[in-house]
């Protein structure tokens, strides 16, 4: 199949497919006219790449994972792949750290918002009292 057909079969843009090829995540066979030629195994490979991109892995990390056995299926497999486990554990630790950092930022932001609301309310009360005194 040609790149356009592969794009339709996977939902990946032709630009993404060329990018995957540039990053050595995918290898296209070349026809005599230099067109890329793909087969069903490339559909499966792109879907696997998309899974890994969706969970936040970099193309470098994905490249390491793709060294798992050729018949490894990220969708449905009970096979064990050391590279995949390591990558998942690293990504999990990274996400936990991001959650912790964001939680601290959220707490500080909530404190600041509450402080500013109190100041605004205090200022509104003061302004109302001043306007009352001026009216009298």
C-alpha cells in the first residue's frame, strides 16, 4: 500500500508517517519509482507507535521499545518485554513527579486566590463605608 492508504488505515497523517520513518520508527520499502511501499505489518507498527505517543513517550523511548520481539503486540499481549517494562516504569515515575509538582502549584495558587478575594472583599467594604460617610 502507498503512504496515503497507510494514512487512511491508521489515522496517522502522511506527514507523521514520514516523521516516523525519519526517526527510524518505521522503514518503508521503496518501489522502482522511489514511492514508499507499506504492508499490513506497518499498519500494526504505526498503531503501536500511536499508543506510545499517546502515553507521552518520546520517539527515542519508542525506538527502544520497538526492539522488543517483532511479534510483540502492544494492544493484546501477555508476552514480557524488558524494554517495555522499563519504559513504562520510567514514564510512570515521571508522571508521578509531574502530579506532585502540579499539586504543590495548585495549592499555592488556591491560597493566593483566596488571599486576593479576601483583599478584594475588604477593599469593597472599605469603599462602601467611605461612600456612606461621603453621602452623609
